C-alpha cells in the first residue's frame, strides 16, 4: 500500500497499560479512504484497543498515528448501545450535535435523516426500553452517523444479537456503506461476518497484538453471497489464517 493512499496509519505502535499488560507491540496497519476493513483475532489481542487509539481515546506507549485528513470526523459504535434510558430515540441521536452546540431545532433534520438511514423513521419519540436489541443498536449507529463522519469505527456492534437480526443489520450496514462510502474499521470475532462485510481482513495475533496477515476480498456482496462456494472458500482461507495467528 502506498503511503499517499492511507487515510490513517498506525506505525510501530505499542500499547502498555498501567497494570503492565502489553496489548499491542509493533503494530503496523494502514486504512485507505472508502475501505471497509475488519480486524479479526482472538479475545484480548488488542482489536478494541486499536479502535480506541484511532479515536484518540488512549495514549500510545510507542509509535505514531498518521492522518491524511478527517482526524476529527470520527463516528464510534460500541458493542453495547449505551443509550440514555431517560431520552427518546431522537434525543439519543441528537446527543453528538448537542455536544457541538447545535440547537435542537437546527439539528432535527439531520436526526431524522439518520433515523431514516437506519430504518427507524417514525420511532423518534420511542424510549430505549420500548425497543428490541436490534433496534437499540440501530439507534447507536444513527447516533454515530448524525455527525456525518468520514471514518466509522465499530467495535463488535452485532455480537450480542441473534443470528437473524445480525444478518439483517449486516445487510443494512453494507447498503449504507455502499451509498455513503465512509471508511469503516470493524472489529469482530466472527470469520463469517468478516468475510461477508469486508474489502480487507486484517488478522491479528494473540496478545501482544499485531497484524499477522491480510486477506483481500472482492467488492461487493449481496445476501446470496452467504450461500455461495466463493464465500465458503474465503471463510476457509480466513479460518486458516486465524489459526496460524493464534499459534
């Protein structure tokens, strides 16, 4: 990958926590603008740490993070939707704009557009307790999208959902990505999810984490891809790479 192509690049990154745990050591990775890249690896290998460092939510112990642009145009979707239970769907989605000092009335068109993007049109007055797990995650995604990010960081957002809901949200996410063309960095433990969603998969080693290998996939899939021979073959390839990384 040529340096000029990287939207964000981590160079020789180490991350050592205050308790002495070495989460990352010598990590190198680069993400191009418009890519959908998945970080795949065993629990504790530093995948979530990578997202937090990109988002500026932690300090490097060594190395550097280089940006070509979009440094402050980041959306973050966590595994837990972390919604405010006392606020409506619209109120939860409005939060990032409120933090920026944008008046509610001025923000509402963007809030409504974000709700429509994730299939929540008409649910603005509902409360989180009235929603299913999948719908709460849609609110979390809309909250990230309302700020119109250039790069979307997603930390296992669908891990706690049932398979049917997860498949549906995978499809919806791909459609949104295809139309909006943000850059997405997606953390997952699932080989199958990573192969379905990604343009590239970066397979990380066990802690201390680093990129052990890369798998490049063709763009782009629809739901029929899940039952194709090409999908099964790619899943076998990625599974083998993951097994190598864990040795």
